[in-house]
């Protein structure tokens, strides 16, 4: 990898590890819907003019229906659930649980009949979910299971989103897709987000968190990510999926004074190991790596090692 590639890679690892901390700060004073509105509106304001200037919006018009569904699955629902979950869960724990996205994605792809998992992938799935169980069983201190279920919903959305992108929107310009998605999300969240805007002026820390979410973790993140894909290719770019949770953990501990237990380290390690195994290609290119004969041809474009691709995380 070139020096530029490493620079972009490290930048993305940090940029998409920051949102969990910023959401945790903001959600102390604002509702999750207000946070989503601010983040998407700022991101759209920065990306939409750039996409329009490059002519990336017009090609999207015939595909507005899948684009709308993609926006709901990849942005509207998971970003709201993240804010809801972090009202009780720590930012570091939320980031670590989101590390299970590749595992959920593997299940989604296998359930579609696109691939038949081999023994190594099945072992990876079991190991990864054992790590999730360790985190939930020993580190979660919530009044109800609802926050954990919310994070599970985020993981499902983030796993389904790349599959939708690969099947229906991959031929469209990525910058245009994300700019349009952020714009649609901001419009959808405007009514409830404005109504729930706090009566008292939020603190400087909360407002800076909103600004950071919109400018750094959304607009800048996508521009850097597209540059990273262009520099190193999509396969290498997906490795940041395994870096972001570590950054979220480090920031939670150093900035927000969140605790880390032995179960945290063990659970995170198991999730990473399981994700790598579950989304790797089988060395044996025999039946374990082939889709069933009844699989539809158009489904063959979605592979298990594609689902770790971050789209709008986190």
C-alpha cells in the first residue's frame, strides 16, 4: 500500500471511530432524532452541491425507489437507533457491539443463497457471536434489553445496506448516492427533529459534537472513503471495519472515562477473529464456496467478503 493509501486508511479508521463518542456527548442534551437531523442536514449541505456540480444527481432519478429504501435502511433507522442505544450504553461498548456487523452480514448473504459457507466460516460465526455474548453478558448495564436490541437493529441495517447497494445501486456514482440519501434523510427527520429540539440552548460540547458528526464523520468521511477506494481498491478499504471499534473503545476510555473490563477485551477479540474468519474466502473453491444451483444469476454479484464494506457507518 502506498503512503497515501496508509494515510487515507488511518484517517478513515479514526474518522469512523469518533461518532460513538460524539453521539454519547450529544445525546445527553438532545433527542436521537434531533441529532440525526443535524448530522444529515450538515452532511447534505456539504456534499449535495459537490455531487450536483459533478453531475452525479441526475442519474439517480430513475432509481429513486431503491434509493429511498437504501436511505431508510442505511441512514434513517440505524442512526436513530444508535442515539437511542447510547442513552444508556457507553460509547465504547456500542462501538464494540457494532463490530459484529460482518457476522450479521455473513448470515444475510448465506441466507440469500449467494454462497454456501464452509467450515472455517461457520466456526468464525460461532466465535464472533460468542464474543458478542461475552460483551452483552458481562459489560451491559442497562435497565432493559431495549438498548442492546437497538444496537442489534443497527448491525442488521448496516449488514443489509451494502447488499442493497451492491444489487441495485452499485452502477451509480457513490458520492451522488450518499449526498441524495443524506438529503432525503434530513427532509424526513426535519419535522420531528425540529419539534424535539431542546428548549434550552445546548452546551458548547453538545453543539460541537453535532458539528463534528456532520462535517467530519459524515461529509469528510465519505470524501476520504471514496479517495481510499480509488487508491487501494474496495477490498482493502473494508479492513477499516475492524479498526473503527478499537478507536471507539480508546476514545471512550480516554475522553469519557468509560471502563474496560477483561470481558471487554476478550469479547472484542472474539468478535474480530470471528468476523475475519466468517467473511474470508474459503481456500477450498469446491462446494463450500459455490452457490446452490438454484440460485438466481443476479444474486451471484454479492459475496460474503463484500458485506464488511462500510457504507454509512456509523
